[in-house]
């Protein structure tokens, strides 16, 4: 890159927009998701968050083939929005499922799992990417062509989108079963009194 012509600065601005897209999406929607979750239940925001994340990742998979900076930013915004919509009801569901004398340890485990997820997610994503580069017939990214790199990224995004969609379905099923179980427990208490 030629620093004298300001090319490096242009790349920095574009990359900073990409990096800021996820936190912007999270920041805008997290407070609304919390209030919606409190008023209407956790199921809808959980599912919408994972569906938004899935759509964003699919958009990123498409933009690796037909490059578009605006589509990339939109995909990252959708991923951030999905994470922002998902986080409050997820935290509420986890913290609401434990007794009050276990809230501290549960909060610690929740934060630890989030940190481990970020660390392991990047590591496993890198391993998956390298695997797809090798499947393309290249050993070592330094020898890969742009086409092989782009196809490897696209394949990674497709797998991640599949995982996100599976989590959306599982969230919906789990939330429905939990709601049914709580309703049955409430009905039993109404009929027979507290245990």
C-alpha cells in the first residue's frame, strides 16, 4: 500500500466502518429488545435475533462472491442487530431459570461462556477457513488465489448460517416447551394448591 497517496487511510476508513457495523446494530436494538421481551415474552425476540443473524451471515456469504461494500456493511449490521435482539431475552431466560441464591454464580458462568464463545468462535472459524482453503487444493493461504480465498470464506459463512438457523429453530422449540411446562405447573398449583 502506498502511504503517500492516502490509499492506506481510505482502507482504514472502510475497515473501520465494517468493524463498527456490528456494535452499532447491537447498540440500537438491545434496549428495544429488552422491553419487548419484558412485555410480550422471550420467544419472539430469541427467534427474531437468530433469524436476523442468519440473514446477515447469508448476505455476507453472497457478498464474498459478488463484492459490494454496502452489502457487507448491511450484512454486518444485521448480524449486530440479531445479537442485540437476542442478548436481553437470552440473559433473562438464563437468569430467570435459577433460584435467587444462585444468581451470582449463574451470572459468572453466563459471562464466562460468552467470553469462551468469542475466543473459541474465532479459533474454530480460522480452522474451518483453513480447512476449506486446503479442500480447494492449496496448502497454506499464502499460495491461495483470490478465488480460492473467497470460496473458502463463502463456505465458512454458509456453515455458520446453518448453525445460526438451527439455533433459531431450537430456541423456538425450547421456548415453546418451557412455556407449556410452566403453564402445566401453574395449572397444577391452581387445581391442587402449592406443593
